[in-house]
């Protein structure tokens, strides 16, 4: 009944407004709700150009609607111009007919997430990547979390063929939380065929027999020089022995911004000092380093990390937090001017921890926003200094800190709670 719903509102203007809304609020469920307002809004909201980034993952769509028929209808009537599509949890819906529809309809597809689509076969995945010529980013996490299927989408044969078919257009690949065979062959195929790979997530990737897998990191550095993110969290991947000549000739990962090699020390053997130095060679742009639980990585290797502007550092449970020497303080001093988030939880050496926390507070213009000291032996004076000098602090975790007064041992999240603590 208003100007927004009659002929005085040009559809092209309403289309531009809807386009802005989808970029800020997301296409789903925004467009669905807009289509219920009136006929004009329905006609505009059903334009496939608006459905550019669509998240249909499990939490977005009720399980009873995640059917083959519904998916085929969406592909034909709404998603013909989709660029970023998430189908996490649509297990039974990804039939041969649905995969055919996806391959033939979504010609503009650039990113596809199939997280948790258990039972997806290799033939179906290869069909998609062969027909969607613009596809660059793939999320194949948790497709085969328990057993290795030689014909599945996570088999070594499928992934090696995927690397060859996609080649230089593959920029993001997530294989986390899967069980497969031939991990070494998969990494070699990526190094040989995918020079533009930027993100590689191998977290919790394991073989059926939980064997340790050795990879040639120098070969990966040579084949994928643009890599920005490398995640090996809780994996059984180790670096193979290579001649010193090859290590010296490697250019490293000059664009690497994130490295995660965190492990559960009770269940996994962590990488050592030599390994982290090989991985981080020439990584001057590193912004995030996660070595939680790495009992074989010491302060000396952390100090030698080539990056000088690290922003996120996670050290809980690693050897760097277990010794009473001044090594931890040296690590903190190296990056205190740039650290936004640091995890020193469960650090038991009181003197070394107090010195490190005091070092954080010495910078009058500290950018620190998140400090996790949960379960540590930090004393009260360093906490007082941090509260006084780290004015940008937004989260402080003091839960289970045994050396602090009982009334303040909790998580402080937000400006209001920290103001009360100050």
C-alpha cells in the first residue's frame, strides 16, 4: 500500500537496494523474507543475480527441507548465478541428479563448501570441478571423518585428479577432519599442479591406521609459493628428511600469514625446532602462529621466527611456557608492539610468566585486545600493569589463576567488565 510497493518504485532501484542488503546481511534468509512482503518485492528478490552468496548449511535450513527435489529446484530457479555456495549437511540431497544440476547450472560458481557431506563420491566431485570452470575455492572438510573410501571424494586418486583438473585456478582447499590414504601423494600433486594455492587446511587429516606421514615441505614451497595459510593442527604430518642443499635453495613461503601446528601433547607428537624453521623460512609476513601443545618447540626457535609484526600468538602448553629462563620474555618483547591476541594459559612458571606479562605492559601504545591467562600462575602486579597500560584490551581470561585473589578469577569480556576490574 506504500510507495515501496507500487508502480512509483522502479524495480531497478529496488534491485540495487536489495543488492546492498545482501552484501551486508547475506542472501539467506534475507531474500526469503523480502519475497514475502508483496508481489513487487517477490519479483525483484527472485532475480538470480541477487543470489550470489548462499549459505544453505545445516543450521540455515531445516532438515526436512534438505532434499534432492528442493536442491534441484533451487539450482534451477534461484542459484543459476551463484558465486559462493555452502551445502554443508545436505548428504542425501547430493544425488547424481543434483550434482548434474549443480554442474550444468552454476557456471559462475567460484567457491563451494561441502562440509560434512558424508558419502560424497569422487565421480560426483570431479563432475562438478570439470564443468564449473570458475571454481577456485573448495571446502571438503569432514566428508569422510572415520573411514577411508577408495572411491570417495577424499580418496587420494580423486584428490590427485582434482589437482590436475583445477591446476592454477585452485586457490583454497580445506581437507580438515578427514580419513584418507595417500596423503603424501596428495601433497605432491598439489605442489606439482597448483601454483596459485593460497590456503591449505590439513587439520585432523589422518590415515585409517593413524600412521605418521612425511611430506617434502621444500617441494611444497617451490610448487605453491603464494601460500598464505597453512593449517596442520592435530595432524600426523611430519617433514621428510631432505638434503641441506635443497633446504638452502628453497625460497620458503614468502607470503605466509598463518601457521597452525597445534597438537594435543597426549595424543600427538609435535613438530620440532628444525621443522618450524624450515616451514617459516622467509615468512616475513606471518601474522598468526599457533604452537599450542608443541613440547618440542623452544623459545630459541620462536625468537628466530623471521616475522617482526606477529599479531596472534598461541603458546599454551608448549615448551616455551614451561621453563624459568628469560626466553618467554624475549619472545614477548619481540612482538609486543604488534600483538593483538596472545594465549599464555596454563603457564606454570611464575617468574618467567610475570616478566613476560610485564613486558606486554611496557608499551604505552600496546595494540593488545585479547589476553588469555587461564590456569596460569601469574601474580597480581603484572595484571595491574596490563590493566593500566593496555588501554585497548577487550578480553582478559583470569579463570583458575591460583596466585590471584579469589574474587577476580574469571573471564572478563567487554569494556564494561574490564572497567569494573580496573
